[in-house]
C-alpha cells in the first residue's frame, strides 16, 4: 500500500515537485483534515529547503536527513514520520486548484 511519503516523492505537477500548497489531506468523503494537511505542508516546505530528494528513498531516509540538516527537535520529526507513513486509500487530482488530495483513514 502506498503511503503519504510515496505520493510526495513520486508526484509532480507540470513536471515540478509538488509544493506545500498543492497537497491537501482528506478523509474518504473529501473533508479536509486541517491538522494533517498543515503538518504535511510543513514537512514539504522543509524538504524543499533542506533536502535533495533525489537521494531520499524512504521515510527513514527523509527523517534522518531532516535531523542532520535542520534544527528540528525529535518530537517534530516523530510527527513528520507519522504523517509520512499514513496509508493512502485514494488520490484525487483537482486541476482547477492545482491540488492533489490524499485520501487517508478509510
């Protein structure tokens, strides 16, 4: 089963890595999960600033790289790891908004 990390790693919009404002985490009914979306947006923002994703192949690789290259505390990295490991049940592309909705928690 794919998880949030897999989608973030693999998805591009207009041949560019997805940006933090292009990803929304939702439930099965399309209702946004503000907490997970904000956390994921934070992860993506830090990834884009500090990490070369071409060298990252797993959640563990990413959290280790963030621990090495950022001043983020362990508790924040643990929360990042949790959201990145969330299983994805569906993906909904919303071209009008340039967004990708990741459906979790079914």
